[in-house]
């Protein structure tokens, strides 16, 4: 057998393994959630009840879906301006300078910090600040979680954006400058249209990261099983409730938790698909 | 040729593994008694030359592991219900190893000690008493200057034996709690914020002025958390200590020890207390287990209820079994069999 054929087979089997693993995950999630699906059906998606009391067990995912989407969207809303400005700073305005490389490295460093550190920082620093500001009596809640999430996802939102902004052809920019465009005009009319799809992709990647984040959110959201009624009210997210209750759950509760995991899987897949579609349309 | 070498190597490895496992005992389950178990098993290993591994994966996980027959013993903070017993593949027995309590901790700057009755405690956790300035609290604690501050209830967000004990107590002493919330490892809390684990709850309480929450005694005693005096069934206000927790087990205990000690009628008992158990199959001959393995398991558990091990329980901030319960545990262990034959004499 020549080396080309061997390589081809190795590549084929390794990609097959990935597909098999993903399929096995979906299969076991689906199998585990069958008791819950057959008991609650579509009601699972629209009910905001999560009652594990023996005898009156009743599970619905709505409050966790709302909590997850609310914290993640809010985090993205906070993170996008930060990430956008950082990208322009690093990849355009101060490109190649020492300052830009320091800022770039620091942002990348944020991605490497374990989420427990973010959680602890939020718990010990951010929560007391929120209490001091008189925004809520105990500091936990949607806003605190979203703020921490925003910091956590900034590096995901910037890294790809940096690359795409840096990849905008110099010829185009120089042509615009030659026509008398200001820097702001160059950004608006040359860089943004060219880098748009890559930047959108990086924001979607960041959003996906926010949806799945577990530990830091668990420490800050307040873990109250109710739909949040405001920015500073407590709530719960899908990933958080799974992490909290899986260890001691059994029977129907376990099945409902697995169905939540399946839902989380589906939601993440849909968001990725939307991201791909946007990139394709823009690119 | 190569294949056969690998095969031989694998087989000999497996044989080696079997040989080691003859003196190697494994268990999994409750995290609540883990510090005690770790200390006790380490002492036992040194004395008896048997290796004991314990995985603190939660009571539910411990029961599942025993059901799947992948451990020699499981450990649980809640006894198995009749339904759960029926779902096990074979009869099992419960062996209590020690007891623990749930303390009520609070953060009120300037306030040293508060007293709570079961009704007031339930009202706070039901959200019926929402301010520290409430007349019921002031009437109960003459001389204490309560601030005009909103009460922040902190509870566990993860499934936990501690929550089970606490809610079991509230269910027993309060009708509204019984009908609205009930008892369990996770419940539908009417008010409050959730935090993960005892350290999470303790941290949230430390951080939040005006908060109140419940913490497992194993953590609270070790960290010297200040806690409220709770009125017990005999009407006395009792501080949670190792002695008052132990006293909760001095009442009447059913033959299989499956009982929640909450709201004990013993006059010196702290009312929110309970046993934690090791669970094993009543007949130890399953899954091709050897007699030696069964014997090693039983000897270990028999030692756990001995005076030596119970002394370690106190050192790790757990309440030892009252003498009567330890004797009951030893008697139960002597009903465990291997192919119908008794193992311990």
C-alpha cells in the first residue's frame, strides 16, 4: 500500500469516528429522555413548572430556555461593542504596534482563564458591587451572570474578527485613502463590508459559548426555578440546572434533565446553522 | 506471534488485577460523610492491609452503582424507599455509620444568637416572613435588635441529602410546607437564591447581609459557623452540636434502621438530624464475588460501627452512633450471608 492510500484511510476513519461520536451522543440523549418525552410531550417546551417533589413530579423547560437565551443574548449585547472596538484597535488602528500586541495577548489570555475563576471573581467582587449599587439585595441574577459571560466571550468574538479585519486587502484601503477618505470612512466603507461575514461568524461562535457556559453562571444566576421578571432578578439556565441536579437525580427527573440536554444540543445546532447561513449569504 | 504475546500480557495483567481485588474494597455514594469515610478508610487500610477506595459521587450515584453491582458497598444519606427497594435486583440491608445535622446559619451584623421555632423557620423559608423586623421574630428573641432588612433565603441548588433532611423536617413540623413544598433532595423552593454545595451556601450567606440558609453540620462544625437555636419537640431551644445531634438517635429506631431522625422526641436532641448509611446486598454471593471479598467487605463495615471508627467520626465533626444503634448495626451485619451461610460470627 502506498502512503497516499494509507493517509486517505486514516483521514476517512478519523472523520468517521467524529460522526459516530456525535451520533452516539444524540442517540443516548434521545434514549435517556424517552420517559420524559412520552410523559410530557410538547408540554415540556411550554411549561414553566419544574417540580421534583415526589408524587407531584412535573417538569417543563421553558424557564430554563428563557434564562439561557436571556443571559446569552444580554452577554452578547454587552460583548459586541467591546469586541468590535478591540478588534479595530488591534487589527486596524494600532496594527503592528507593541500596544496592539499587548492588548491582543491579554484578550487571548482571557480565553484561557478557567471558568471557576470567573465565577469566583463574580461571586466575591461583582456581586457585592451590585448589592452596593442597590440594584438587588443579594447581587445574584441575570445581569451579574450576563456581565461575567460577556467578559468570558469577548476573546471568542475578537480572535476571528481580528483575522478577518487584518485580511482586508491593503490595496482597497490605500485606494480609499487616495480618494481622500478619513479613517472612519475607510472602516465604514472598506473594512466592514469586507470583514462582515467573518465578524458575524465570530459573534455567533461567542454566542454559542455563552449558551453552554455552566460553572460561572451556576455560581451567579441565583438558581431560582422561575422565569426572570427583570434584569436583576434571579433565574436559572439549562446548563446550570443539569450541572446542579444530575448527581442526585433519578427516575423521571433524570429523564427530564437528559431531555434538557437534548434541547440544549438542538438549540446549539440551530444557532450554528443560522451562523453558517448568514456567513454564506454575506460572503 | 505478536498478537499472542499481547494476549498473554493482558491475561496476566487481569490475573494480577484479580489477586489485588481480593483485598481491595470499593464503594461509592454520599458526599456528606466523605471526610469521615476518608479518615476511617485510611486508618483501616493501615491496620488491616485492605485497600479501600471510596468515590463521593452523591447518594443517588451510590445507589445506582450498587444496583449495577460495580461496587462492594453503596453509601446514601437517605434510606431507600420501599419503591426503591423493590427496584433493586436483590434484597439489601442498611447499616447506619454516623449521624449529621443541618444547621441554620444567618448573617446579621451585631446580632449574636437567635432562637427559632419550627413555625417561624418554616414561615421564613415559605416567604411568609420577609423582613427581620417581623413581630414573630422580635417576640421570640427579646433583647435582640433586629434590623429593618429584607430576608434573603439561601438554599442548595444541587440535589443533596442536606436538603432532604431539612425539607423532611419542615414537612413534619409545618402543614403549609407539607402541602405546598414537601420533602426531597431537590424541591420547588417558594423563595430565595440557590447556591451549589455547602461552601456555596456558606459563601452566599457570608456575603449577603440579612441572609439565612441551611448548611450541613459536617461543614458548619468544621468552619465554626454561627447557627440559630432551634426549638425541638420537647419545647427546648437546642444548639446544634455533636452531642445534641447524637442524642437525636436515642429514640425508638425501627429494626432495619430506616428512619429519619428529624423532629426527635428525645429532650436533648437537636431536631434537624439524621443517619447516613452504607448499603450492601443481603446475600454477598453475586457477580462471581469470592467469599474472601465478601468477608473483607463485611469486616470493614463491622469496623466502621466499632468504637475506634466512631471516635474518628467525632474528630471529623460527625455525631457518633448511640450505643443502642451501633449494637443494632452489628446485629444486622450478622444477618448478611454468602450463599445462605452467615459471614460474620
